[in-house]
């Protein structure tokens, strides 16, 4: 394999923080003899992702996590090796039967203890859950516009989670 070969991760890349461990794995991927492409899932830190510069690569918007670790953004069409690839990441978290807690709420600790005792799964806003896990109407519209530019003709669709309707 070479850096002109691609391994595609279909969401839940695990872009959580800038810890030593996370940077170790990003550097590990960077050293591999291939390029890692990924679409986001519902298990990413969207606050951190929003701090990464957006660039254009092969016809679509991307964020370079490393030079060969590339986030393929939602609603984009990329031309890679003569193929058109449409990407649309994101997904709704299904593992939150206990709901979403907010650390700024006065009864946060009480609610968390109660959910822990009940062994219910939950997420914490801006810690383990972000509203951006679900695409915005603007992202949907950008995707529609990009598909229209390509006459709704692509070779592959890369996503994290298929629509429930589909």
C-alpha cells in the first residue's frame, strides 16, 4: 500500500480530545502506508472538530487531522481515482435511554447518581454528546446542492448510519 491507497472509516472515528493517547493513535495512523479517510459518526467531539481548519481536497471540504488522516465532511462529493464519492456523516445516539445531562444544571449530580443506580445509559452535553451529531438543515442543503452539481450521479455513498426511512 501507499499513501495513494485509502482506508475509509464510516463514522465513530473517536475524535474525542487532544490527549496523549489520542495523539498517539493519530500519529500511528499517519505513519501507516495508506491514507485514512473518515466520516463523522455520533461519537465525535464536535466542539473540538469545529476548531480544525476546513480545506478543499479532491473537490470537497475536508479537515486534515494529520496530513494523511482526513475528515471527509458532510454533504461533499469527492473525486478519487476517477470515482465520485458522496459523504454524509452523523447519526442519532441510540444509547441514551437515561437522557442527556447538562453539567451546568443545578441538579446534575443528583440526576447522574440516580441514573447510575438505575444502570441507565446517558450522555453528558459537551462531554460525551453534542447536538451536532445530527446533521443541520444547512448540511442537508449543501449535500443536495453538491449532488445537483454532479447530476445526482455518484459511484459510492459513504455514511455512518443509513436513514431509518431507507
